C-alpha cells in the first residue's frame, strides 16, 4: 500500500501516515508545561508540529532519525502548513518503506544503471575491460552505487544521486574524449570510479544523510582508492602504469589540494575528468538550489555553493 | 612564389629566403670585434646566427620584429641547427607574406569561420538574431575575429587561434545546452562574443604577438563589452535585460575576480560558459605545451599553466 | 507641510505622520491570533510595531518598501522606543516626500554640486575640457550624480552620498596632484567619473537602497565605462590614448582584482586615485560606523568594514 | 677494497677511482672543437671536469646517472677543485659499490633499525601488536624502510634518512604520549607508518634521488595507505575503527590540504603526529641547510624551506 | 568558610551562596511585565535564572561582571538545571573570594611555580643568569605570571593557565634542546618569557576574562618585549646580541605574520619555541574543548580552534 | 677637494678618483689566467672593470664594500661604459668622503629637517609637547633620523630618504587631519615616529645599504617602539592611554599582519597614517622606479613593487 505523501495531502483531510522525525526539541510553555517541538518529514516535504502535554507518555519514545506513525489533518495558516496530530506512536521498520522518507532522484534508477553499464561495456582495452567486468559483477557494490547520494547537502543529495551524476558525466566524457582525442577507455573508467568511495563515505540507510566514521576519518577519495585496489589485486598482471593512472584519476578529480585532492591533475584525462565533474556538479547544483529555494523575484537567496551570492533566474529571456 | 620554410631545409643546401628577426643582441668577441647575435624565425621554426664584423655596415639596419632577406646554408652541430649566412639585407613589406612568419592554426580558417557562422545563424530569438546579423555583417570585425590569436603565449597562440577556440567551444555549448536545458541562443551568442575583445587587445600584425596599449590599460573583457554595446546601440528596442545578460556573460567568463572577471557567473549560461571555456583552454593548452616541449621520457618540463608541474605523457597506455 | 520626524517625537504625544515599511512579518500569538510585526522608519530613525488582529483587514495592503500613514504615540520601555498605533493605512505617492524616508547627506547638495562643477571647470586640456563640458551639460546624469548614494550600506550610504564622496576626493586630488606633480586634469576627471556607474548600479528611488538588475549583472565599474564611452562617441577626434587612460582610471580604482577591479593601477594617476578613494571611504566609513553603532565604552561593536574588529573611540585623548 | 673518496684526495696525487656522472653537457670550444663538461661525484663531494677532444670516442658512452672509472689528479685553482683526467671509461655495476655515490645518514643504520624495532615491540594492544609483527616480519619492506631517504632534497635526503627521521620522532612520541596521556600504541604505530610510502615514492637505487612514476602520480601518503591496507587484509578481525584511525594518521600527517594531506588531524594522536613530524623536519632541515650552505658571516643564504629567508647562525651566544 | 559551589548542589536543597552575573538581559513578559534574564556562574558551572517583577527594585543594582548573594534551590527540568531564587542582593567585594568565580588550573599553583623557578635556576650562561635572577626577584611580576590565564577563551583560559602552559613547554624544551643540541639556556629563557606580556594583555581581575585597552592596542607580544627591555636596562653590559636573540624569540613565537608574529623564526631556538608552544596549545586545546563540549557520540561539536571541524573522541580504541 | 664623479667623466679623459667596490668576482681566462671582475661605483653611477693578471698582487687587497683609489680613463663600447684602469690600490677611510658613494636625497637635508621640526613644534597637547621636545633634544637620534634611508631598495633608498619620506607625509597629515577632524597632534607625532626604528634597522654607514642584525632579528617597527618607550620613561606621569595610542600608531602603520604589522589600525589616526604612508611610498616608488629603469617606449620593465607589472609612462597626455 502506498503511503500518503505530505505533498499530496488536502487541507482538512484526516490521514494515517508515516513520517520521519528530522528534528526534536523539548520545550516548556509559559506555564512550565513540557511539550515537544517536532519537524516531521517524508521525501515530498516537511511539517512542523507541537506535541502538547497530553502526549507526554510517548515523548521519550520519539527519537530523531526514527519514523513515527501518525493520524492527523493538515491546516494552513498564512503561508505555512501545520499538521494537527490526534494519534502518534513509534513505527517498526517492517511497517514502512525507508525510501518514502528520503529524496530520490527523478531519473529511473534501473534504466539509468543499465545505461551506465552499457557505456562501460564498450571499453575495449583488455586490462580495463577485465577490471570493468569485475566491478559490474560485484552485485553488492553495484547496488550501493545505484543507491548512494552524490553529496550530503549540495548537488544530487538524494538516493540515486551518485548514479545520476556519473551517468551525466559519462555523456560529457564520450563527447570530450572524441573532441580532444583522449584515451576514451581510461576516461570512462575514471568517471565511473571517481566518486565510488561515496558508497562508504555517506550513511544513506537512515532517514537523513550523514557521514560515516570512515567517511570523516578517511574520505571518499581514499576509500575509492581502496575499492579500486581491492579489485585490481584479484587480477593477475594488471599493468602498474594503468593502475597508477586510474589511481591518479580518483586522487586528482577535485583539481586542487584545497578542495581535497592530494594530487593535481597531470594527465589529459585527469584534467578532463576534473572539469566535466565540475560542469555537472555546478549546473545541477544551480538547478537544485533554485528548486529548493524558489526565489521571490529575479534573484534567489544567497547560494553557499556559488560563493554565497544570489543567483539570477528570470524572467525568462525568450 | 612560396617562401622556403626553415623546417623544410636540407642540410648543406644553399637557399634564398625571408626570416623574421625575433631577437638581436650586440656582442663583442674576445678581440673586441663587434658582432651580432640573431635569432631568425619563420612560422615553421627558428635558427641562431652570429653575424661577424664583415657585415658591420648592415648591423644598424637589422631591427627586432622586422624581416630580412638572407642567403645561407643550414648546418648542424650536435643537436642544434646553425645557419651560415653569406648575404643579408632588410626586406620590404611588399616582398614577403607576413603569414609566413607567424604560427597559424592547423585548422582551415575559411572553413572554420563558415562553420561558426552556420551555428550562429541557427539562433532564433528575434532580438539575438538581429544582433547576430549585425555582427556577421561587420566585415572588418569578422576578418579580425578570424585572424586574432586566442592568447599571446599559452593556448591557441597563433593566427586563427581565437576562431579555433570559439569553434571548439560552440560544439561544447551545443552539447551542454541540450543536456542541461540552457538558453541555447544566449549561450551561443555568449560563446561567440566572450573573447571578441582580443581582436583589439593583442597586436598580431607584427612578426610576434604583443599587447596593444589598449590591451594593457583596458583588457579584452572590457574591450569586448564596448564592441557589444556599439552594436546594440544600432538596434532599436533591444531589451535591457538581454543586453545585461550578454554583458554578464562576457564579464564573468573568467569565473573569479582573481582571474580578471569583474563579475562571478550568476546565471546558468554564465556558469556553463566559464566551464566550457576552461575545458578548451586547458586541454588545448596541455596539447600545445607537450607539442612545444616534447618530453625526454614520460614527463614534460614544468608547465606554467598547470601550476608549474611536469605533465605525464607516456608511454601510451593502450 | 513638513512631516513630523521620528527623532523629534516627544513621549506620549499623539501624531499623524508617514512612515516607510522597512520590514514586515506575519506572526501568530499563542492563541493563534494573527498579527503583523513591522519595522517602520523615516530618515531620522526607526520603531518596531506589533499590529494586532483588530487591524486584520489592512494586513494585505501593507507592503515592504511602501509608505503608510499612521496615527500613534510614542512610548518607551526600558531603552527601546515603542510606537502604539491607533490608525494605519497605505499612503499614496503624492501624499508624501520620498526624501523624508531616506538618509540624506548632511552636506548642502546644491552647494556641493556647485563646488564640484567649479573644480571641474578648471580643467584646461582641450580634449578633457570638451568632454567635461558634455558631462556637465547632461542634466539627467548630473541630477542622478547629485542624488545617488555612494554605497548600499557602508560609507556614504545616503542620498547625495556619491556627490559628497566625489567632492571630498577632489580636494585630496588637488593636493596630491600638486605635491607629486601628477597630471591634474586627468586625475580630476578620473575622480569625477570613477563611481559614476553608481547612478545606475543602485536603486535609490525606493524607501531603502538596493541593487538594480544591471547593478548585479554588470556592476558600477563597467556601467561607468559605458557612460564614459557614450560621451566620448559624441566627440570627434578624441585621442585614443586619453580615452584609454580615462577608462583605465575607472577600471583600476578598486586597486586589485579581488576588490572588483579588472585592472590594477598602472599609471601614477591611477595609483593616486585608488589611494585617495580609499582614504575617504575608510575615514568616512569609520565615522559612519561609530555614529550608527555608538559604543558603550571605549570600543565599538565589530566593524565588518575593518576586518570585523572593534574600533577604539575614546575617551578623547586631549 | 675501499674506493678512494673525493674528500680524502691530496692535491697532486694520482688516483684510480670510480665517480658518478651527475651532469653532462656537450659543448664546443671557440675553434668548434667538441668537448664534454662533466660533474663527477661520490658521496663525499663533487668535481668539475672538461673532457677535451682527445677523448672524443668515449663521449657517447658516458651517460648521466652512470658510473665511470677514472685515473686523474686533483689540482686546485683559487677556491675550486679541479680534476685532471688521463683515463676514463664506463664502469660495470659489479665493479663498484653504489653506496659510495650516495649521501648516507651519519647514524649507524643497523643499530638505529634495531632501536626502532625495540620501541615497536613494546606495543601491547593485541590488534596493533599483530599488525606490527606482520610489518617487522616483512624483510623486503623493512630493508627498503632502512634504506629510503626521507626526501629528495630537503631534510634527511640521504640513504637511511627515513629511518633516521622515524627514529627521532619515536623519541618525541614517547615523551609526548606520556606528557599528554595519548594512546601510546596508536601513536607509535602511526609514527612508524606515516612516511612508509616513501619506500616506493622515491627512486633511491640510482646515483641520485628522483621520484618514481607512482610517486608522482599517487604520492607517498596514498602509497602508504595501500601498504597498510595490504597488511591489514592478512589479519582476520582487525577492527574497522582501528584501521580507520591508522589510515587517518597517515592521511593527516601533513596537517593541511595545501601541504598534501587530504584530511586534517581530527584525533589527539593525529594532532600530535603532525606536530612532532614537523619538529624533526624543521630542526633537522635547519641543520642540514646550514651544513650544506655554510654561511659567510652570521647569516646563511636564503633557505627555501624557511619561507626563503636567511637564517641566523652565529656567532655562538655562549 | 567555603562557598557552596554550583556543581556540588543537590536537587531541591536550599542554599545561600555567591554567584557572578555573567549575562543580564532586560525582557518583558507577554503581559508587558518587565523581568530579568540572568546567567549566574561560579568556577564550577552556570545556571539560568529569570527574575520576575517581585524583584523589580533590585533590578538596577544587578550588573554584569558583578557578584550577587542569593538564596535559592536547584531544580532540574529535562536536561537543564534551573535555580529558583527567593532572595538576591549585590555582594560587597570583601564578602567573597574572587577565585570562587573563575576557572582555575587543576595544577597546584605554588608547586608548579616552584618547578618553573627550579628549571630557570639551572641556567648557567652568566648574562642570562643575571637576567633570570632579576625576573625571579620581581615579586609583582611573578605573582601576575602565576595568576594570568594563557588565553581568553581557548587553551588554558583559567587562572594559572599561563603558568601551567609555560611549565609544560619547559618540559618539552628540555627534551628538545638535548635531542637537537640547541642552546638550552636561551631556549628556557625564551619559553619563560614568550607569553609574559599576557600578564598585562588580559584582564583577569574580574569575574570573566577580557582584554585590557593595552592588550587590544598593543598586544601581548609587544608588551612582552617592553617587559624584557625594562629588565635588561637594569643590567650593565648585557650583550646586544643576546638581547636581540631574546627579543626575536618573543617576536617570532607565533611563527608567521598572519598569526601575529612580526618576525618569522630565524634561529634554531626560535623554530623550536614556535613548534613546542604549538604542541602544548593544540593538545591542551583539544582536551579543553572536549571537556567543555562533551560529545554526544564519537564526534564533538565543531571546534573553532581546529579549522571549525568536529573532533573524534571515541569509543576508546584500547 | 671634490672627487671627480663618474657621471661627469668625459670619454677618453684620464682621472684619479675613488670608487667603491660593489661587486668582486675571481675569474679565469680561457688560458687559465686569473683575473678580477669588478663593479665600481660612486653615488652618481657605476662601471664594470676587468682587472687582468698584471694587477695580481693587489687582488687580495680589494674587498667588496671597500673603497679603492684608481687612475683610469672612460671609454664606451656600444651602449656600455668601460673604465680602463692603469693604477689601483685600497684607499684609507681618511682619504675619501663616504657620502660620495651613496645615493643622497635630492632635497636639502638641513632645510627639510628644519621644516619637520617646525611642524612638530606646533603640537599643543602638553604631554605630546613634552615628548616631542625630548625627541628634538636628542641630537644623536635626530642626526640619524636625518641620515637614514627609508628603505634598502625600494622607495627613498638614499641618505636622507627617511627624512624626505616623513616630511612628505607630514604635509599629507596636516591636510587630512583638518579635512576629517582627526586628532592633529597625535597624528603628527605618529608620522614622525612611525619609521623611527629604521635608524637602527638599516646599516647606512657603509658604501651600500644593508640590514643590521637587530634589523633582521627585531625589525624597525619593534625597534621604533623601544625608542618611543625609552623617551616616555623619562617623563613623569605620561598618561598610559596616550602611550598606548602612540604605540598603536607605530605597530599598525603597515596596515595588515602580512605586511609586518602586529596590529591592524583601530583608531581614526592609525587608519589615516597607514593610508598616507602608503600614498607617499607608492607615488615616490613609482617615480623612483621609472627614473632607475627608464623605459624604452611607453612601458617600463616589470616593477616588483607594483605586483610585478609594467608601468605606463607616456607619451605625455598633454
């Protein structure tokens, strides 16, 4: 049964649904009565709720990052939605679908994954081909790859975000490799692997994204290197030069040390990867920002990703 | 009649040809005899020459940046070419073709220019179309546009370099505009105009490239703005918003103030232009550097454009 | 009739006056009754007002940046002024004088403008003189020049601020030009024009200052360049060198690219302009900051313009 | 038989010895006679030699980085040593001891290695102990560890330099771990491993130090990570947390991204490692610089490692 | 009689005690009744208090930075302590011990001071010895030295903090001086004096730490220089070189101009002092931050001193 | 008797004169004959000299920074002066006037000094007046002040340069103090003292300028502070606030820590001093650079002081 999503609720209609607790604060009224302030969300939106003292016995059971089952009705005051709750209880994991609570890419995941695989299967260099096959055969890794977000907050911060990001860069890579006579196989493999460490850097199994301990202590670039080296070790006679070139692509894809790359790009393919990665990140990041912060006029709020400046979005020129 | 080019000379063969004086130093031998040290070049290469005292009466007539007519023969000692001169005199402008002395793009200039025009003619927004037509009809400007280098020293520093650069970015622009749903007409026009100021910033009428006074005092970004505004003034009712968006594209295409852009990119198209401009500049710059500094092994000399690092070029992976 | 200004109101006295709405927030009381929180201002000060539900029918008519007519009385609680409103309605533009709502320079505007003109009329170089005459004859531009603020928030952010700023720098310019034997005419004209683009960069026709779209997308430096070039085009035979030197003065007056100047100063006059501009900006900015943030002791609050540090203001030494 | 070392030669005495060719240039005399300019070195010093045309048939056999057998006598002109050669030929690898040509640490290598092992053997945490044992049992790695330089040019750029550096930091680590109650075992292991990647980053098998391709493309920090992970893979149940903490120590030991560390130190031990590594590098670097650039007075030449400033070395205070 | 400290209070128990007013805000209830919001603290902790209108007549007597005598009882609501006050009045200086309100080092001050003196008394160079004796004989200065905090907010921000900091660095200095053959006497004296200016830079006579006017206008580095020069002036024939070396140690101990050092370290001892100062500051700063911001899991809040990153603190590895 | 100055020599005329040895290199001819290459200078210019083997016995007596007596004649080859020496010997200090060898300000020193004193004597604040009198009464210091250069190489690097610099800034200070209502006495005293430490930072007693040990280890800002404090100590009851404000002026006059100022300007007067100091340094530095590097066309060589850019110097606009 599909869960009623927040964005589909009609004003006044009473529903039973599941919501994730994205924030919880214990407060007190003027009369010193305790109450809970909650932000409840699903993948489609978010509401603020005050839980008064008549619910006091469930207060301790409600935890951030957990999911609750609620009955309530939506009202709206001025421009802000309110959700008036009449019943609330913690929900058990088997009752709900985690995917209902996390932003998901608008792309079709299986279809996009197939497209990525199809492109990778065109790699013809025998060594790179063997390596690619090993990756594609690793079902656990490919499942994570198809699920991981591309970032915690900025561009493509959604389930399937990494896949969506890699898919878009592969298209750019095919175009650029031909226009500038790059080593196509090396570049394609580099695109596929450059952010593969994000499958372990981010924690996307909960209702909001966070960093794993390994993510904080080691980082996705170095995790990605280990994932690559683990696969290469399974191949006999993989040439050292090709190994180093692939490692270099992962290590240098942020372009400069200040952005986390321990190496700056020193090959044509590394220079290209850094730039096309940047194109997708910036253009998708621009669109995401505008979508999440719909401007009230021609200028958006200040966008952190763009040097903390307001972006210009209209009116449409044509 | 085609001039014998340096790179085609056979050892020992005596030729009559024209060469540009790229450097001239007055020196003295141990015996205090004056002699001239010269670097003589054409578009295909360069030789060093010592002009001994028997030529003393032509010394004052030989100027840097001028062209001389010489008779001589090529010899080689170890890995260095030498040119032994038996006759030398200043050449008059009508005797030689300036183009023989300056590096020229490998692309076919008329063909590339036609391709650029064809793409620009697909612009459909009525205002942008009228503006494009004005530009295409300005024969003097289009001739300069087809001739100007893209830079003094780095990427595409050759006659036709600007055209070659714009042509390559237009291809990227078409691809990116479609992939990310950008305003195609605005982006195409921005690509065409972003470096148009280089037609006046650089002096490419002499035998080596230099900056004009206007180039040093004002710079190509602001010269480009004036060129755009001069055209717009000839149109009635060109919308202010479109004017500002075009100006913004030119002003912001270097991305950040530190690289000379008085504005950072604030529209999707400006973000895209900055990045695709960068792709062409970096990848062509990489190839140019390797070509001019052929490495003796896997690593090149230190490349100023790449953070002063050696670049990796070989052995070929596949 | 002169409008009663906020700073002149006596406690308890009931007045009818006009006030600009500088901020408006829709809120709700504990009882879920809607009310409006407003900041109402005129050029002399600001008060906070809560508008309770008895005024609910005028809520939608009250817009930020608009002007309202109010009847009320000033009270004070602790150190904060309160304004208790008994009547409120939107005001029509013809009812009030916009000047009553915006900070105005303390200088006499016509007198200062005359002084600036008098100095400019001493320019003797024939080309610069013709150009100056064109500017002085442009009544619309001179009116804007006399009205525009010098900044949105920092130094001289008031009607007439640009004029006040230019007037002060002219005095410095006369002194410095003589002490260091600079080209006096060039420097004077540069001072007059360096910020002329602010007449279009800022929007000072509303009750608070903001940036125009052109201001954000193009910026006052490049707008200023266009204004200069528009005038020069009307002159025949204006020497290219003098045009470039004037353009260079405008382009380089912020000193370094990081502060928005696409050129660094390369002439004596450009070096001087950057420094004397800075003197007026910093010293007036210091005084303004102290005036707006009167310190409670010897040290002010942290001043953004001064590297976010507290400034020392007393006790007076002598 | 011990090779006669350059620094022991007496003026005028004729010797047969082996010397490494650190530099070779083909030149011509005024008469156009070819000759070779050579710099010949062993671990104790260097001499300049001109090889005149009577040796022309051995010219092609003399390569940079190779070793030659020479007969000659030392003379001195002013403050510069000269070596006059009467016989010269390439030497075969089995004729000489490579160690005679490369700077070696002044410490006793086996003794220092034993000291390092003794300290590591005091590690008591069972997981870290097992890991340490694996490392100590890897004879190839430990041999490289005892041989590798700590840098190409700066501090401890000599055979045994890495060992010398690690040994000194271990002493600091023991002291600091106790003073600040750090996790002693974790820190000791981190000190041992922080530069272990230098065993593959640098090429110290030739007569001068250089970077390997892997060193340039991947870098010692990431090579070190792979070496660590290879060992951990051989252990069952090594806790993920301890793995990540060790990885973090290696990754963060340069302190900031600008110095090549993809992570900044986030644990007490990582903060400590970065600082004590720095102490040894800076103080040994200071001493090395002064030794190699003995100052002519109280101030040295400009030291690149110290912000390009002259260092003060005397006269001795006490 | 010892004052009851906040951290020792039992819930519900009524006590009479003294507390410092660290913050005071005048507020109003919904009913427009004035009340005071106070933060009251002693060296062991802090509580928030609302003072309702029944205390209105003491409102004006309660000042920030002053001490009050209160009767009240501790209650706790959720995770926050509350202190319900029944009596409150300003306290006279002679009633309380200032030390009860300021964080004090955990070290025994007299014992640590003795240890510092003992180390300084081992200085054997006759000039440095005479100078040391002058310092140790200055009772006022030594008392301040034993009392001053090492910083306003970060590491060792407590009474005795400077002493604790110097004592720890002296231990490091003894170790490092021996390991690297430094001038031990010079380094010890430098450690003792490097922060001596903090005795006048900070105001630690009140209930919270602040900067003195001299601290803000001159800074501890230059105050320290004056203190040193005042003592040297009392000695006849103190060698200029030794004076300059000591001055250099004080001036350069922050390492780089960006951190406030007008000189970068140019002697071995100055290099060492900068680094060991850093070790103590960073490691104690880490521990302090964790202690004051006990993390809720493995990661702390963002630590300003560590590049604004979360620090990793557990679970304990061993 | 006045020494014949280099710039006054006629070609071919034989003279006896004194010259300072600014550079000396021992060289060998092709025939292995030793010879000396010398640069000999006086305040008016410089010549290059080769001293052949017939002078071999005086070689060891000729030292850099010393003065020699020579007999010789000037010849010119192409654009370079040559001085052919027939006699040379070391000169004794009593034979020559040191002033003949060092660049001196073009201003009249006694007259400029008197002007400075006259301005300082207008200081009316009683404390500042007493302090000023103490300075003016210190003959040794005032003599050094009138003699010291303002810099080693850049602006006003000549005897009297400091005086010339202070004199110019005093004029600016008088103007700015009045225009912006600054504390005139404080600012004047600050201008006088801001670089007073240069009297000990630079060594201007030899034939070329250098840094003293104190200059390198302590720096002129901190030396200046000591000079100020030495004087204040002689006054009873000089107010602490005024002392701190004067110290702050000296400490902050470079504006930012990166340029050597341990404090940033926090008072109106400190802000003003930093800016007017900059005006004189930049404009005089511009003029000096052009004078020493007369450009061959409109653009100079690259000027280190101006961000390493070429400066534009002509043709004259008017």
